[in-house]
């Protein structure tokens, strides 16, 4: 089946799919995603090549195209399998080249979500960048993988975890150009599983997208499905490259601040909560020339030893 015939079949299938109408009590997808492992992660602002916030099937396809991948049929593929809406969050850790991306793809039923999950699983292990599996066996209906992107000075490592829960597919994507984030990825996928609700659409309202009308209207070869979905697992590399290059660009330094210290000097206020000054000093406080001390407004304090990641 050539691309033109597949595109035509997908268009017919899309017409046959019933429209999913979200109720007023729809789950806020922002809060089904897990928080980063540390408070040092800063959320990236959305841009054409950075996905952060709610997205539709077409917006996801546009984003994939913006990072240089083929998103031409992606929106239709997502809709065929009952994609309803999605949400993405992208963070960069201060002082490192570590990136964390989380996404949720809500579907109209568990059947559609399962079809997407299986397609991404197959395509990930078949990718040329695939370096091996990451054990996520303790987490039901999940898989993990390591992929390497680039080479030499531009080599960086992708750690991908994908989870199926209810009518949703979740992704936790971590990356670094130097660090092994295997354990960190395992912990983040577990956090995602614990945060995610059993479903985001009540099971009584599920609508199976793979109806007889759709099934009879076209038959997409399995290999084409895998190629169509491979981008879902591998766009991480392009996103990480964009963010890591942005991290390497010279930036104007933050204006030094005088932290608001507690009366006993043991804590400082970050605007939301008190933090321990001895182990978690403010990043925007003035540093000594050698970086060994930070200024609390009245005295120099020794910087704590770096904390292990994960």
C-alpha cells in the first residue's frame, strides 16, 4: 500500500470516528504528570520546538515537524487510535545538562491507548539509536529504553520510559550529555505511575475508536504503523539537542539577591516555603570567586557538597 492510498484510507477512517466530547469535569491533565526529582528543575517556556502545556493531535504533529521530523500523517494516526488531548511539561535542571520531559496522551478508551503503547514499544526497540532496555518490570504495563543521539562532542544519552494506565499513555523522557540517568528514569516512571489516576475519562464513557466502520474502511500495514509512531519515542533526541544547545549559549547572569533568612539563619524563604540553608542554598545568591561560598546578606557560607542525582 503506497503513501497516497494510506493517506486516503486514514482520511476515511478519521471521518468514521465518533467525536469525543469532554465533560465539564474533565481531569486537568497538568496534574496527572509527576513533579521533577528535585526543585532545581526549571520549566521551559513553550515554543514551536519545545512542547509545554496542553496540545491537540494537530499541535503535536506541528511540533514534530518543527523539530525536523515527519509529522505529516501523525495527527491522523493519533485520531484513528482515539487520541483526545494531551499535555506536556519540559524542564531543564539548573547547573547541569539534564533535561526532563513528561507527556500524557489521553485516548477515548483503553483499547486505543494500548494500541499506541504497543506501537511505540515496537518502534523504540527497532530504532537504530536503541542501546538496550531499562528495567521497569516493577511498574505494570511499562517499558524503558536507552537511546544514544549524535556522536563525538554532540553525543548525548536519552532515557525513555513509557507507561500505559487506563485510557492514557504516559512518557517520561530524560537526557544528559554526560550522566547515566538509568536509575533516575526508573524512579521518575514510578513517580509517574503513582501520580497518574486509574483513568482520565470514566470507563463508563469510553468509546472504542477501532469500530467496525473504521476497521473495514482501511487496513494499514503494521510496518507503516511502526514507522508512523517511531517519532513519538525518538523526538526526544531533537528536543534535547535544542535545549542542550540553548544551555550552552552565553546567558546574562542572574542578578545577585539577598535571601530572606529565618531569624536563626538556618533557613531561607524561596517565595513558597522555607529551605535549609546548610544543604539547599539559593541559586541566585552571590558566590565567592572560587564558588566555594555563598553570601546570605551578612556572612559567607560554605557551599554544600553536590547531591547525588536520583
